[in-house]
């Protein structure tokens, strides 16, 4: 029967078109979406050879069969405290260097199966590796997105939909091509153009697929619709989303996975996924106590096999990067989610996410004190206290405010300098970071600081948590923290990076649009102390220049008045 179908289509295509080289495979059926698509003039293009399209892997093939279903923790296992994943140092590829403990981070996630239903409450997701003919390119996009916080998440999602639908990047609009140029190499884009499908006139496609089995015909129609829309400049994100992300519940055709089920990552730790929508997923990780010993053994083995010196930073030996994995549901009609290491909405869990919510705990997993951010003078060394985040700003991102002070006006203010000097003395004494938010009273024009947040006793690092709310004319206008002189718990061969960390501090400043400062030494000889200024000039503004990584300036101590 299969042979008959293939021969039938070869005969049909010889009558209707000239074969063109491309590759395609038989994905899982995708239902049609009754959404009108504007007609555009299309040249009489040759139809790709069906026999060629039926060979090879689709761009993404990851399915439930790739999940680790047996290697799991009990469903009632829930660590009492989760620390922020961003407290951990990052490796060369933007991943997190793990150590024993429980960690969490809300990250930007992406739809990797267009034409399916999004997440809904009560459905669990399991770990699976990213597989498919374009898995390497998609992983590269997700991994490189960390280095380009200026690219909106929606632009990255549109690029992924283009690849999944086998769209020629050269056929897409200028915005998609610009996003691809930032996240991929020229060779990568050439590869995508060579293995993609061009626009096929609807009438010709209908004729060529008229006698196809219904599921296969629906796949061709859906992908053709996406390809067509991606070439129209006026196509909005909402229109694409209506095609790619279906409303309602899919037909259940797979095993029932409880929400919050753990999976064993091949690197030796446990992970679970708690999506609130396809674009935001809370990742929770549990690293067993014996993980470091095993991780070091794996690291030493890798170093010997590659004969390269392996650089470890701070307190981790294995780099975890979610860009190489997929959160997979039990039902085939529900979306597979690609994951990045870019924090979503500041990286904080949603308040209504019961499975990941730790009531009464701050972002570092330490019980907070409930101080009101706008009423704090912040001159006391209140260990483990941090601003009240009971009413966080939506997305934690600051908005422009008229007459808000500039970066120099904020961090050269005497009240801010006094608190910063005091916190630096504390950091030098115990090797623990200290952090405060800077507040501005729009009525009086005065600046104040919140109570201090002191770093974890083991790692020494501190997380900002939620951005404090703007209340009664008092606005958040800045944030500062200190870096310890030495690592508290270093691994053999570790080094300490000075200044703002590219993957934590700088990206946090850019996504929240908050003027930022970190006080640190300029080198590991501990000879000179400077204040590193980074982030936007004023709250809510975009980063100056095209590259946020270069927007770091040193302010020598004692130069504010000069």
C-alpha cells in the first residue's frame, strides 16, 4: 500500500510540476485551523518531489518515546526551599554550573510543534533530548539567545516557527532575517535555505495532495500556511500564534503524566517543568548530595579524553544548559516546549503556580522578613532580609518615569554611597555579597535604599528576587551589589571573574531596564577597587549601543565629586 501511494505521487508530480530538491518526513498529524490567510501573488513554482519530502527527519523529532519515564522521584517529593538558579555561576556557553541543592528559575520557553495545543493545568512534562534534522541549529538559537537579551522573545519564536515549517529564511520578511543573522552563522542560514521549501501555490498544492491520507494532507496544508504568512510583511505575531498554538484541550491519546513529575537528567540530577504558558516555564532542579563527587569524576574524565585544560568557575563542575532539552507532554496533540536559559519575567515563579510556589521564602530560598521596600532606609545589616515582593511589577521590568535620576546621579548620591561603603566593608569581612535596591521619591527628589540582602553562607552569592513595587510616588531607579574578594567554596582550578557577570548581572539589568552597579576588585591580586556601572542610564530606558556586553564602565572610588 505504501509503495502504491509513493508511485502514485511520483506519477502525479511528473504531470503537474518539475521536481525540486528538498527533504521532508511524515510528522505527527496536525489539525487544520479555520483562520483566513490573505492571498498574495505567487509565481508558478515547481512542487517538491514527494518521494524526497518523505525521506529524512523533520526539523524536530523529539517525542514521548524519547523521555525518561522510569527514572523519577516520588510525585510527593518537594524540597522545602528552592534557591534561584541564577545564584550559580555560568559557564562558557551560558549554562549554570551545578552543585548539590534545590534550584529553580522561570525561563523563556518556546513552541516546537506548531498546530498543537498549549499547556494546561494538571498536565505534566518530562525531560527528553532535542532531536531532529535541525536540532543543532535550534539548540544554537536557544543557547545564543542568552547573549542577545535585546532580541524580543517573540522574534525568536517566529524564527523557530519558520525553521519548523521548513521556510526559506531568504523568503521571510526583514525582521526574521535580522533575528537569524544575530543568532546563526551565514553557513547555518545557507543550510536552512538549502533544505527548506519555497512557497507553493495553494491551487497546485491542493491538486498534488488531493488523494493523500487526511493526516498527511493536513500537515502539508498547515506548514504551507505558516510559510506563506511568514513572507507577508503585515503578518502579526497574533496571527501566527493562532495557527501555531491551538485553543482548548487536545484529544487524549497518551499516558497521563501528573503535573510536577520529576525526570532524571542524563547529567545526574533531577528536573521538572511547570509551564504557565508555552512562552514561560518554571524549571526546578534537585541536585543530590553525591552529585559533586560524580560530577568531578565526569569532568576529570572529559578533560583527559580531550587533552584540554578544563576551566571551572565558582562552585560547579557540570554545566547545565536547558537549550539542549525539550519538555514533552504525554499527549501528541500538546506542544513540546523548547527551553532557553533566559529568565522570563525576572526569573520568578508565578504566584498561582502551586507546584513551584514556596510561600514565605525569598528568591534565594531563605525566609524573608517582610520589610516594606519603600519604607526602608537600608543602612542596617539585616541578614537575609530583602524588599517585600508581595505586589511585584508585572514582568519585573521598569518603565520610563519622567525626571527620574540618571545612573551617575543615583550612584554618586551621598545616601547611596554611604550604604554601599558599609556593605563593601561587610563583604570584605565575610566574603558574602550584599544587595540593595535604590528608591527615588518623585515628590521630594530624595533617594533611599532598601534593607540589605546578604548572600548565602555557602556560596556567598545573592539573588535580586522580584523588583520592588512602585508605591505612593516612590519609584525603583537602581540596584547595586558587591562581589566578594574570594570564592567561599572554590573547586580546584577555579577562577573568579571580576566585574558584572555577563550572563547574570548584565542580562538582569537589561531585561529589568534598571541602572546597576557592582563594587569589585579589578583583578585577583586584590589591588584596586572600582565601581562597575552597567545597564541603562535611567530606569525603563533601553541599553545604549548595540551590544549590552560592552556597556560596562569603571568608576574609580573617590571620583564622584570630581
